[in-house]
């Protein structure tokens, strides 16, 4: 189905003369209903139940045709493209520019008590029976509380928000039993068209939503909204058994499955006779952009996983017309509002806004605030333990370096005596302002996963390079279907150069230790790392190792960070963290 010409013109405007985000002086979240149905979308909250600081990246490199295009825009390039002004709330929410100064001015964003107030206002503005709340996944992981409860605390909060449907990613790291427990407690529906039983599990009669196809979960939901039928397809993170230990989901097989996606879209349109088709995706925006070019009949992709806050949809042509691709940020910082003007069997027009959720502008919902407090109360002493004072801004999100990962790697090297340390390029993890106390709760918000153990091992220089090349290819492969969505592995104690536009095996060069000694292919080096997807989970959790170190030093003082020279990318001649 082709979106009407009016919608195409609206979509085209998203890459040309874009309006600034307009804020009402009285209530910035009083968004006038501009259609027949309203879709409210949140994603990648990563269990941020309370308001947070979250600094956007200074680097988000795209290669090939993606270079310099959304979502690969940061800083002033982002502001210019979206016609935003510097030194404003918009600049603070969407970029890293003047982050600390603006953080002190405007405060924290998000928090589920704030989200509840805004969501209720958006639902009221739409009118009874005209709205749906969708969660794009990564609801249940990212904090100490979520890890302690195996995500159940966030299911309870999600139920208070009124989530109607969600898909998943980190939820799968609680194991098959764990995600089934999450689904059991969730009041809304869990949907995923791209998770299937393995051939052996299907033969053995393992449980599934559809035993004939082996599809594990319900692939879609259909909601009657304002007299129209809206189909929402779920797409879980397609690389779960690769990005995480396979033992968590031994009976299930994941993937993108564009062909199967097309069949589901056709079923919704031709058999179920829906008026609009939405994809609730946790693919990551680069994957969604390619998928949108191949699958016809999806009106809008509501995306997540890569944590890209993209203010306006990106229109993508495909054999059936145009699909609009969105991505709604992370950490509870944003709520997306999609209003659809519908007719029988078609979308006539779309209206989209991505709203930053400023805690200082929202009256906290009392019931949700009380629920968060009650959940944390038994663990208050542990969460509030002051580990150290910070001297500098601690953040994670960036292609090659995050200061919070430097803290982790410094601790690993100090506690294990390793020459080199590695920390995963996770995109979740909140920001701590300079001069603040770093608490155990803060540390857990950077490390709380179900495979957190620290390892010390020996690797040759050749093995180190091969590992780094593999991780780098996950980030910069020219085929988006081979991009898993994280950032480059963080390296402590070693400098190197990276050429993102080259092919695997040829991106990493110039490897040398801190003292300038060249890393030799045949020589052995001691390595400290954590969050292995293949090694057994025995040993000490990373948060215990880092906390022990911080209690001793009392003040976070970063060692000289690794230097990464970025080669061959316009606007990124080199990068040296400071």
C-alpha cells in the first residue's frame, strides 16, 4: 500500500525544511490530536525508573551511503539539520554540546513518574479508544533493581504506564524461563514475528505460539482504534544468540527474516483487512532503513535498539511505496507521538513528534513515584552507598570511548594487574556529572547484566587484533544486516587506529601499549575483561571489582585514556579523549 501524496510530502520535508520543536509555555506536553488514532511509543528505557542525565554521543559514524545521514549526525551537524538552536533545551536533549552546563540548567530527563503523566495527557488528548502505548524493548534491564528482580520491577511499572504491546532484547538475557515470567506478568502483549523454535526443539514439542510454523511468540496485534483497524507487528532483536550467551535461549532461533515479515504484512492487509501497518522494531535504525527498502506495505517503523533520538521520520522508498522509519532514543528521555489520519485500507497522512521528557516541567504521577520508592526501599542502603567522588563527567555513549568505561577498565587493570583491559561497547548506561558522588546504584546502572563476571586471560597480539576487527565489523559493516548496534569495544592500556570504511581485517592498525611499545602479533599479553558471551560464568562480578577499587581510591581520577585515530572518515580525522 502506498502512503498518500500528502504524507509523502510531509516525509520529504523531514530531510529538508524541518521546523524546530515548538514548546507551549503553559504545557509543552499538551499535544493537539492531529489524526484519527494516536500511537505513543517509548523504547530502550533500560530500567531507568527515575529521571536521569544521559549525554548523547560526540561520534556516531556511518559508512558508505549512511555517512552524514540520520541517524549518523551529532552536535552542530544535528542542530543544523533539524533547525534547532544551540544553548537550548532542544540542544541539551538531542546533543552533547555544552552538556554539563545545560544539565545544571535544565536538570534530569525521563523517569517513569514523569512518563506516566505525559502518557496520560497524550491519551486524554486523543480521546477514549483512540490511542495505544507501545514499548520497543529493553524495558527490563539496565539497573541494579532490574537485575535483582529479573526485570519484574519494570514489568510492574510498565503495567502502571499502560503498555499495550512490547517486543524485546535484553529481556532475553534472563533466559527462556525469565522472559516467560516477564510475559506472564505483563498486562499487554509481547509480540515478535522473528523468533522460531530450533528444528530439534520443534520436533521435541517445545512450547510455541504457533506449533506449525515454530513461531515462539505472537507475531502481531490488531487494535480497533477510533473505528479503524491498526496492525502492529513485533520484531525482537535479531542477534540475541550472537550478542549474548547462547545458553540463555537454547531452544530459540532469531533473525531479521524480511521474507517472513512480508508474509505477515500481507496477511494483515489482505486477510485481516487492517487500515494501517506498523512495525514495532528492535532491529536498530540502520537495519530498519534497509528492511524498509525491501518490505512493502509497512506504513511506519517505530524503531529502537541503537538509541538514536531522531526528531523526524526518515522516508524510505520500496516496491510498494514509502515507509517512514523512526527511532525514539533511550533512558526514558523521550516519548514519540504518532498521529495517523486514516481511511479504509490506507494512511492519508502522518504527524510525528519526539518529545523530550523534562522532569522539571512535569508533575510526577504520585502512584508511580510511590511504586518506585517502594521497590527500592529494601535495597536503599546498597544503592545509595557512596563509592567515590567524581572529578569529571562520566558518560558511556560514543563510537570509541566512554569515560565511565575508562573507570571500569582502570579498576580492572589495578585489581588484576593486567596490561590491557576491555569493556563492552554497550550503549546503555547513564551519565554522572563532574563533582558528584558515584554510588553503587550509579555503578550498577553501567554494569548490571546477568553475565557480569571478570576474567583475566592471555591473548597474543594477533588474537587481540582479530577480536577487535570482529567487533569493529559489527559496527561498520556496509551491509546494515551485519550491524549489531553497539559501539566499539573500549580499550584500556593500548592505543590504536581505526579505518571504519575499510573491510574486516583491514580496519585496526597502529596497536601499541601506553608506553609506546608496539603490540606484536606473536607476543602474549595479559588481558582483563568482563561480559564474555562464551566463557563460563564463574568468578567475581564486575561491579564488585570496580566498587572495591573505588572504595580504596575514594576519588575517580582517570588514567590517560586510550587514543583512537579515526582514519578515512570526513569530519573525523582523529579522536583523542581527554
